[in-house]
């Protein structure tokens, strides 16, 4: 009875999460599914296929003897970065995949979903497989957030600025900030307790922090406009050398999706092109911009340790917030054997940590120990700033 109850619970969560990916794509036109404007953006149909491939490859193939692979070529098409699993389409070429068609991929999802439910209802589904299934569900939720960020980039670089979804809400307003004081001392960070977390959150450990004060609000558009109008993008003194090179190479003058039209700053949202709302949370900025703004304000970005310690005392979740911490392993971090060990560990170089969540983050997929990470120049994520002094 207990195993049946567990299976039923997993089946419902599996259906809900898998259906949500389809719901995210439901406003798209068929042509939107294939576009890949830059290397960091994957076509929506690739996300739908890759998340399906994950369940097929890591759960069904090794654990369900009666399972028949939907299409042997899909391992080459939808493998993302798993060297253990074999050859794959290079990331830059995902947008060249006119085939398999969108219809093919939806048939693939239906087939794998039906086989997964059949497997979870069988006696072969056991407690040893549950952690891998949990990872697969959280993996799909990660891709749901990437789906929204990638769809926004695809539509936001269409000259017509098409609307994704009229009723979509991107941000709440930001209130006047207050700074919260934390005394120097020894604190603990890292995941603890029951429930799911990624391996990079494990290894709860002590950290020593000096006195610091952290804002209880993220930076607003109004505050960042002051930086822009003060010549922030023209003053090398506030930028890292790499950041200053990035500004000049790409002629950066504003956050991503901002356009100066007839003397007014306009911002592309998932609702289409709108005038910048000065009271909304700033979004779509790189680590370089976040760090330069903090320097211009005479402050700095928090470390991820400071952010986690302080996070129970302020509201978070509007934006992924850049920290001043490089993405590195916690003490005692160990990679799992096999392909699953490639999930996080091999990316722990040349990336910065972001903490929090955003409106693109699926419900139930955020924790104050969650360690997101991206390269310093990337703007396409729903990223913002919280200041420390």
C-alpha cells in the first residue's frame, strides 16, 4: 500500500510538471519553436525534447526492460552535455534542427509520458529510483524557467516585438530600501533537512562573516536609470577590466531589452514593448553591470554566504540576484559516479553565483540555498541587484 501511495504521488507530480512545460509553449506559433538567435538560447522544441530524453535515458532505458526507445537518433539530438552518454549535436547547431518536427517531439513526449506512468505503476519502480526521478522532475522545472527566458529572447529580438501572453505579469514594484545589519560571527550555510536539493547545495558548513548591512529590496529601474544618466556606461572606473572590454566591444548602454525610442526608454516584456516602469525591479543585467552599479553607489554585491544568512529577513524571489561569489564547490563536495555526476560539478569554473528566484521560476522550485550560476557577461536571465555596505 505504501509503495502504491508513493507511486501515485509521483505520477501526479510527473503529470503536473510535464503538462506545465506544454502550457508554457502553448502561446507560441509553430515557427517560434525552432529559432536560436544566440548560442545561450535553445529553441523551445529542443527543451521539450531534451527534458523527455532525460526520463527516457536515465530512468526508462536502464530500469524498464520492456521499454523500446522511441527513436535511436534522439540520443544524438537531445543530449545536452553528458559526455558519458555519447556524441551529441553541438549547442550552436540546435537551431538548425528543422527535423524532428514539433509534431514529432510532441509525439515523443506523449510516448515517454505514457511509458513513465506505466513504469511507475509497475513493481519495478522502487525506492532506489525515486531520487533519480526527483532529479528528473527538478531538471524539467529548471528547463521551464529556461523556456521562458529563451522565449523572451526569441520574441524580444524579433523586430515586431510580438506579445507572448497578454495577461503575463513580470514584476512587482520595489519599495524604498532599508539596510539590515548583521554582526560579525560564525554562521552556517548549505542545505539541511528533508526534501530535494541539488548536489551543489550539500555540505552544510560554517562560514565566518564580518559585519555587513544588506538592502531589504532589490534595485529598481529608477535607481539604475540614475546610474545610466550619470554616465555609468562611459566611466571605466566602476568596471572590471573584462566588464569594460565587454561594454566597449558590444557598445552597451542599457540593460537587455531596453530601447530608447523617441526620447523614452522602452522595455520589452512578455506582454510586448512597454515604457520602462521606474518602480519595478531591474532585470536582465550582467554581473559586470551589477558590479559596476554597486561600485558607483559606493557599495558592493553580497557574497553568496552573506545572502543566504540574511535571506530569511528580507523578501526575495523577484529576481535572480548576482552575488560577488565565484561558483565553486562547498567543502566535501563529491561528484556522483556516471552521467549524473556531470550535472553540476564540471561547471564550477568561470561562473558567478546568483541567489533567489524570479517570476519565471516554477512554484516549489526555489530555496534560499539554491545556487544558480552563469557567466559574468550574460543578461538573458531575469537577473537583478541587491546591495551591501
